[in-house]
C-alpha cells in the first residue's frame, strides 16, 4: 500500500502517547491530541518537545482538544487503565465512526471492554515496548534505546492495520502487524508483569532487581510464562530473563514511576489480570499473589 497521510487522534499524550503523537506529526501526519483543558492549551501553543537519543531532540506542532469532534483514521488510546473509563468520554463512538480505536495499554482485558463501546471490527489492540516519560505537559523524555509496536486486531481489515503500521514505522517505532491478538498481548504481559511488580515492590531499578532478587525474578518469570502459555501466549522463561539482562541497569517500570510520584497504580490491570487468568486456567501463581497482596497492603 502506498504511503498516505493519516489523521490520528491521540487520547492521553503522556509518555507513550506524546512520543507517538510527536513522531507521527514530524513525519507529516495530522495529529489531534485529546486531553484536559490545561494540557490541550499547552500542546496547542507549545507543541510537544521530545528528548530522545534514538529519535533526536525536536518539537512537533499538534492540534489539541478536549474531545474528538470529527472522524479520524485512527485514535491511539494511551491513557492508564486507572483513568480509561473517564478518558473514553473524550472519544464519542458516533464521532469516531469508521476510525480504528488502537489501545496502547498494559494488560490483556481492555480489548473486550472497548469492543462493547466501539465497533468490534475497528478495535485494533497494540503493544509497545518503550521507556518514555512525560516530565511536564508536552515534554517527553524517551529513555530506552528502542521503540517497537506490535499491532493486532483479528477482526480489523488487514489493509487498515498495514496502513497504520507503515505510518508508524516510517515515523520511527518499528511496527509489525501480528495475526494472533492473544499471543501478542500475552507476549507483552508476560514480560511486563515481573518487571513492573518487582521494581515497584522493592523500589529498585531493573538492574538491582535482577541482581539482588534474582531468585524471585526467576520464579515470577516462570510462573507468568505458565499463565501465558495457558492463554495462548509465548512461554520462554529463559528468553525473558535474557531480555531483562540486556536492558540498561537503571531502567524503571512505569508502575514504579507511578508509585514514586504517588499516582494510582495499574496493579489490577497487570497483577490482578494475571491472577484472574491463572485462576481461569487452573495455574498456580503464588509469587504473583504474594506480590499483589504486599503492594495492596502497602496502600497501592
């Protein structure tokens, strides 16, 4: 399919959404960021500033509004689970119409919920591997040496997925379309859950977790792999551990950053969802259960 200019809405222009919005705008696409009044005003006047070793330091102009007022080719949903329901009020299904709704969220349970609200054949779940942080409204620090997107949606017309994947790849993040939605979501979940739960529980970076709490990390990775396998996802604990070992020592999870900032945690969307899946499939998950319980007991 030939390269085409898209109109893309971004709901939640934070660390992940802001990075994608800025990259797509820089590549020549029309980008409409959806946020609260104050953030929308800031983005309209100052644009989005990105600091990134991989993509460079740059500022992108974007449009911004508090609600979607016209159809778009795709709406990227990049808010946290904790604010998802309220945020979706900014994207009326009637206005979105034929547009794709592309959740770039952690966890595995949100696509089903989105399909009750929007056209089921236009919900295209995506997973992103990136460390990117909003340090102020419209200011994004992209810290990881990578940004990779997997785009899925078994009921979505393939040409629509291909067009968006091509646009994203040309803008920066390496994007591929995967045929198996469950496998794609669980590939991210099985990697993210141990990383998020342990860095948050111990208040340490990934490098310190993988050295000081190696045994616990290994047990949790093996446990998560069993749940993933039961749900049709990948199960390769050795590969997961090798990936953790290859990442920068100081890398932190978004859940850990939320805990440090006193924000609500996506504990239920990650740890809770993992436990619900384990229970559904009769998989024992004692390490996950303990960590979720300890984090909840700590006030999270």
